[in-house]
C-alpha cells in the first residue's frame, strides 16, 4: 500500500477544478434561475469524477 493516499498532481487539479466549477454553477443557478448553469454543474461533476479516476489509476499502476 502506498504511504501517500491523497491525490497529487493532475488528479488533484482536476478534483479541485471540478469541485469549484460545480459549486460556482450551483450558486449561479440558484441566484439567477437560468437553466444553462446546469451544464456547468454537470461539467464540473464530470471533471471531478475524472480526477478521482485518474487518482485511482495512478494508485493501481494504471491497471483496471
């Protein structure tokens, strides 16, 4: 088992940017009630998910 289990590098960047984008989209959606902000929320969640997938692949050596 790895000593450092927290995300690093690109995985950490994707997780952070995805979280910030989805939170900003949610705040904008509730503030303006415009439905196109849902696309930012969905994109942010997808980027966040990709960051965790990238982190998991790095921990397993890229093997699925």
